[in-house]
C-alpha cells in the first residue's frame, strides 16, 4: 500500500510541475526531490535548471534525496524513468558528449526520445533534433559503420 501511495504522490507532483519542466527556460530541467517515510509519507519535488546533466541519489537524515534530469517528452515517460531510477533498476541513458551510439543514428535518437529534424554528414554528422519542446544541435563522429560518438550537444533556444 505504501508503494502505491508513493507512486501516486510522485506522479501527481510531476503532473503539477510539468508546465514548469516543459516551458521555455535556460538550462536543462531537473527534479530535485526528497522522500521521507516518517512521520507519514511525504514527497517534496521541485524543478531546477542546470547547464549540464546531473544525476544523484543518496540517503541521509532519514530521507532519500535525489536530483534527476527531467529530459523526457511527457509526464508519464518522466515518471516511469524516475521510478526506475529510484528503485535502482537503471539510470536514464543521458545523451552527453562521449556517449557512443550503435545502429542507424536517426532510429537510435528516436529511441532516446528525440525527433530528428535534419541530419547531414558522413564522418562528421550534424543533427538538429527536438525532445519535448527543447531543440538541440548535435555533432557526432562516425567511429564505425553504424557506430557514432557524440562530440558536442548544444541546447538551442
């Protein structure tokens, strides 16, 4: 019962914050959270914007504290990704410089939640893409036939 209540509270807080998360802003939106079990279950979530991705989870003072990138296209997708992270069942695959992607680049980016608007190049591939309401310019270096390494990623306002 406590898990169902926790899931419901987190989902509701994400829905309440979605306009702020998906709105136009400088930086990458992150959820900063605190979950306490005693006395009673309390969930505190707020939004902060950082220049780069930050992913933290730690216990202290009888609470679970976390920072999680809110870089998803919908409140539901964000909830699922955050819930898996809180359960220790994985971390989101953050598209950060140095990350190596395999497979056709357009399809791989689509699986990560990006909509590719424009792509050009062979050994150096330039991509314009969106995720939610955020636009990105990315540069990849081809490191194999269907293997690409992200060299640069810029958020475009």
